């Protein structure tokens, strides 16, 4: 159907709609227009492109110093079962590298002798084993997991290493030694946070990523980040059954409360509690009471004083005749 044949049909349908219904349809559209309209976010700063400084510098011809970021090493004597890297013993991997690096050819990421002895005793002394719990993650994006290991070494440092399963064996594709704050996995990136010795209040943050061209993990992003000071830990809460100080004072009985007639413990003789009425001026202190005479045990019965005791008491009260 051609366009000029559809237009009369549209006009006829519009004539069939009553004016009241058309107004009712337009009201919601008008109400929604204010909420969804575009608003300006303010002035946009002008984009400034990079300016090259010293363009007369000659091109680099000599290669720079190699720091070994892209070094890969085959782990000798370790076979990867069909189940993948999860079936590989992490301590056996570190021991195999120590055996292959007996002369210290591992470079700056090598393991010191004290740590090497502790690794060899992991079977007999597992509580002192410096090899930490392994992790598994697909770092290369090929759908297979890689092995991520960490070993505690000297000077409070940690050696972090990643291994790729290929050809039935293991290939180390990443190795570094840092005084770590934390290690995180974000997607396929391994992010290391390390202490900054020369800049207090800052830390180094390095993101290691897989580089398919080099066939290894590279420090793709390296930055110095300011960190916030750690707040002090909160005070520990009292045990659930322990009464608080306010509750202990409220639970005292009237007999335990100090009064003006009964000074509190530890108060000097003659001292009065706060709030007690002072003694009137010129009033002589009350004479001290004489100590009561000891009563003989036979002078009392289950019903009170014995008859002889009552007679003696009457004689004393009457006085001399």
C-alpha cells in the first residue's frame, strides 16, 4: 500500500476521536514532559590536547634496562594432571623451583635460604610452612584456571607467583616480591598493594594483566595512591552477663546505702556524708555509752529471761531502799 493511500485513513480515525478523549490523552503526555526533559549540566571545559615537549630529542637506539617483568620460566619436574592446576601440590611447585635455583639464579624474586629451609620442612612442620593457601582464576581468558601462589620471605615480604598450565606442565608467567598490604582479584587483573617506604601515607598499587603478545603477566598499571589513616578500633563491649556501673549503683539495697548516722566505709571518724544536717552550735557531744555487761548464758531461756534474772532486774530498777 502506497503512502498517499494511508493518509486519508489516518485523518478519518482522527475525526472519529471525540475532543474530550483527545484532551484526556494529552494530559498525561504534558505531565510527563516536565520530568523527562533535558537540562544543562553547566559549562563544559574546553578540551586541551597534549603538547609535546622537547621535540628535538633524538630517538632511543639502546634498549633500556631489563627489569624482568616479562620473564617466563618452565617449572621442571611438575606435571599437570587432566584435572588442571587444582590437582597440583603448591608446595611441590615451590620445592621444584628451589631445586632448579640451587645456585641463586632466580634473580631478585628468589627465595632466601631461611625460607627455603622452611619450605623443605613443610611436610614435617606444616604450622611453620611459608607457602600460603593457593588461589585459582582464569587470568588469560582462555577458559582455564591459572595457579596463584604466595610465599612469605624475609623482611616481612611476600613473593607472589602465577603459573600457566601448558604442554602438560607448568610455566611461571608472573613473579614479584613486595611488602604487601593486600592482594585483590578484579576480573582477570591481579592487584597488589604495597607499602611506600619513602612517602608516608601513600602506597604503591600495581595491576598485573595478561598480555597475549608477550605470553606473560605485565604490570599494566602502576600508581602511587594516598591512603586514609586507619581509625582506632572501637572499645570492647562488656560481657553480656556483667553488670554496668550505673546498674550496680541502682541495684543497691537501702541497707547498703550510706547515711548520716552510718558513715560510708573508709570515712574518718566523725565525718558526715554530703547532705547530712550539721550539728547545732554549742551542743555538747553525746556521752559515750558504757559497754554492756556480758550476760550469763543460764540467765536466758527459750521464752525470755529466767525468773532469777527478772527479779534481779526489778531490784536494780527500784534502787536502794
